[in-house]
């Protein structure tokens, strides 16, 4: 008596035989939910033990820009570097444009570059101002001697 196999063959369009495995009845969806691997995704999410619910929304004293498509800010966001100077104005202009426009991203890139130059200028002021004053005073003394 021939033995039954779990595979059966059929002909594909190209004439070659292809094999298909029969469905295993022990892996069906009707199993006990405790034994099914997809059950955690089928249950409603709930907070972990010890989590505070609901999360209180953060309040900001500094201006924080948000994208035009976002209805509200997430519960927690960064306010460590508030926008200031010319780079802050550029960022404000960038966030007035929608995200899908290249001008939005180009203005943000330009604002980053301007922010770097603002930082360099601010960092150099403590030594640049006295140096410029000394250079100017030296030039005035040289003119006074020549006259």
C-alpha cells in the first residue's frame, strides 16, 4: 500500500512541477490564545505597572516651533536651545512652510549654518573687541606722529 505524502505537486505555467505543503491543522487560528504567538498584538495596549497615566503635557516659556501638520506637541519636547537671532528668524520662516516643500528644509539647513557663525562671533567677542580697540589706538598714534 503506498504511503501518503504531505506534499502534492502541480504543474506551473512553465511546465515544471511545483510543490505545495498542505496546511498543518495544528497551526490553525482556532488554537488556544495562550499558545498563539500573535496574541500580544491582538490585545489592546495597556500601560505598564508603575506608569503614570495620563502624562502631563509640558509647558514651555520659550518659543517652540511645530510642524504645520501636527495638531499638538508631544507630551515632552526639548527647550534647551531656544531660537534666537537671525537663525531663529530663519527657523520661524522655515516652520511657516509645509514639510513637503524643499524650501522648508533648505531654510532649516541655512539656519543651522547661520547659528554656527553666530556662535563663533559670540565666542570671539571677548578677545576681538579689545584687539580691535588696540589696533585702532595704534593706528591713531601712528597718524599723530606722522602729522
